[in-house]
C-alpha cells in the first residue's frame, strides 16, 4: 500500500443513492414487530409459514428445480462487489463509484454454442484517480470476490475502464494473466489487503489464505 493517501478528497456517493436489490430487513425483527410485546409468549405454531414463500416449500418441491440454472443479472453482480471496501479509503467501491452498474455486463462465453451455460461477467473499474497505485489490487480483489461467489459456469473478466488510468493497458494485462493472478494469491501481504477489502461483505470469510 502507498505510504500516503493519493486522493485525500474522493467523491463519495450516498449509500441510499446506490442501486441495489438487497433487502436489508431483518426477518426476526419483522416477526417480533408483528406480535409486539407479546412476541416472547406467542406459541411457536403461531408463526405459520407463508405457503407462497419459496423458503417454505417442501423438499420434494425444491428437488424438482435442482437442475434449473438460477439466472444472475448485472444487478446481482453489482451487489456482490459494491459493498467491498476501498484499500485506501474507509468507503465502499460502490460509494466511490469505482464500480458502477452500467459498467457490468454479461455475455455468452461461447456464442457459437447456444446451449452452453458458460457466461462471462465483465466488470470495468474506475479508479478514483488516474494515477492510483492500488488499481491492480482493487481489480484482483473484485476478481477473487466474484470467482468465489459465483457458480462455476461463470468466467470473470475484470478490467480498468478505458481512460480511467494512465496505465490501463499494462494493468489490464496483469489482471488477465492467470499466472500472475495465481502468484499474487500466494502473496500473504497482498492477500491481507484484499482480505481487508472483503471484511464485512455478506457471506465472506476473513481469511483468504487456504
């Protein structure tokens, strides 16, 4: 990491202005609110499941859909990476506009094979300044987050947006080089920085070293 902050006053977006599909409502709190002060004495059978709620379906019903491919769109990809923390600032990549919904796209990996389930996710990153020395680290963190969160049928392509950095081509070559990425993942110091970026992200463990 750099010894001093390169961009001390980045533009920060309000969290309420960021696009998201996530429901932050706490189901337990909602249930408690439903019964008010009597929540602790209402018998368990009073909490009847919603028959139209997918989570309440029987095992036989859910097993019929095991082979179905769950669709994933650009918004879900954004929701996976926007909460990541910038390695230089105590703000998320979404609030700093390092990641933006319009810069995320999905396309068939093998367009000549329409029956193939393989899909390529492309994410274009916009560093807060054109001389950001941590652009490669951010790209690596986003790539790791997606590769470990998405199903195996997805291929991840993370790049810097054209014109967003003075070394776009060189950085993109590094991010696309599988051998360099694999070597970087063996670097404990570097992975420690990536781990900090992922702290607090839903469903992600703190330690990245396996």
